C-alpha cells in the first residue's frame, strides 16, 4: 500500500447529525441537519488501468474494481458503495478513470451519523478530481443517493448525502427535500451544548424496518391523494390529516401523523433557533423522539434508554434519536457546566439498562465536502 503522501488528491466528506426532521426527507419534508467534524477521507491517484483499487487504513482488505463490470460488486460489503458511485458517475456522462483509492473513515459505522453518505460523497469527489473535474457538491449528493438506492439497497431520502456534501461550518441546513432549496442557518445554542451519544448498537438499515416505513408512508400518500391536492406527504397539514384519518388504516395513520407533525416541528424549531429560544428547541427535540418512539416505532430499547435518561437529567433541555433509528445516536441539548455529570449519569444508567457502553462525542459543526491536491 502506498503511503498517503504518495497519492495526488485528498478528499473529505462529513458525517452528519440531523437536529430535527426525522424520517421526513423521503416524504418531501424539510430537515435540519448539519455536517460534523467527523470525516471520511479518500486519498486518490490515477493509475492508468481499467481498475479502481480500493484499500483502507483500518482494514486488511484490498479490492480491485473492474470499471468495465461494476455491477458484479453490488453484494460486496466493503466495496458496494464505491462501486455504486463509480457506476453512477459514468452513467451521468462523466469520464471514469482507473485509480487507487485509500479510504480513511472516522465516522463511526452504524452510528446513525451517515458514514455511508460520507464514504459515497468522498469517493465521488475523488473520482471527479482523477477525471480532471472539480466536484459539484449537489451533483455528488444526488449521485451518492442513487448509489445508496441501487447498490446498497437502502431507499433513502436525499438528506444524508446533501448534508455530507454541502454542509457549512457553524451552520445547520434547512433543506427542502422536495425542491433541494437550502437555507444555511447559523447555529447559536446559547447557554446549551450539543452532545451526541452513541448507543454502540450497530443498525443495519436494509435488515431493519427502514424500507418498510417508507412503503407505509407511500401507502398513506396514495390514499390521501385521492382526496387532497398534494405531491408528497409533507404537503399535508395536521388539521387535514385529522380530517381524513378515517380513510387510513390505524398503522398507516400513525406513520403519517409522525411525518406531518414532524414537519411542523421542524418549522417551529427553525423559528426557535432564529430567536434564540433554546428551551423551546429542546422541547421540540423531546417531542420528536416521543413521536418516533410511539407513532413511527423506529427507536428501540437502546435509543429510548438514552433519551429517557437524558430527559431525567435537570441540565438537559431536550434529547432525541438522530438518524434512521434501530440503533445509532441521540442528540442532546445540555447546559455546559453540567456536561460531564450528564454524560456520566446517562451512560451509567444506559449501561445498567442495556448492558452496552455508550460513547459520547465532542464534535464541532464542520464543512461538508473539502478537497485539495497533495
């Protein structure tokens, strides 16, 4: 393996935390993610062959991808993301050149902080530079989403890839997932700190209920479209959903109610953040988790244990799961003077209730895609 200094390009893409707006991106809703200082970095150099040679800083695997037959790698655990990116990069009309890629991912896998999106966006940025092009972040996000759909088998929305590619340091992104309009909102948490806690219970989106939930929301949309002039479920206002709830099966109604109410919470959260009302913002975080727990049913014992323990701490203004669920992380709004006490008490209780050791992350809000020539 070559050393990092022997590569030509260094490309990094960010993990992300979604502050609020969970499971609404694929329903056309608005979300409020931000890019993290946790990155996936890809070192790249052209090699003049018809192969993309993959290597990792923390894995012994070395996998050559034949760029003439990328479809064969759809089931490769560690290579399907890169193969999918290469496939759709070429499908979009770009030149795909053979290259050596060294992947160094610091976004924890299975954490709900979008390690897969960071890998995809960084890979696409590397392929662009090797081909002699400057990466276009929004285009890379859309191609990464296609790779996630077709090669990884996860029918995700656009939020993760967009945040990974387009994040800005010190800002959250109010992203309209229907139009891709994005407002960068400065993050000022006032007298509170954002703390991320990992359940350390890896989730597998394909094996989990993620795709099932998407199907359920699509069922709700198809039923409601018979009576309402809407394009997506996020277009439904809460009072309209209540008016037409009798036409929805009970489970489908619960899924739709989460989506519709969560979209309203995002709107209120942005208003609260802009006026510096972090107490209200925290309340909305907690309401979001309760909805994900009771209506959408994507939390599970571990995430609920962390969230409930956080709510019981007097220094916590609010807490919720972030990501797809079924494992991963919580995001917590905590007074800085009590952060260490908060971490200790929440993690101790979590250990007692689940048997897992939680991990706390002190992260900063960072940029999305960055790149340079070495």
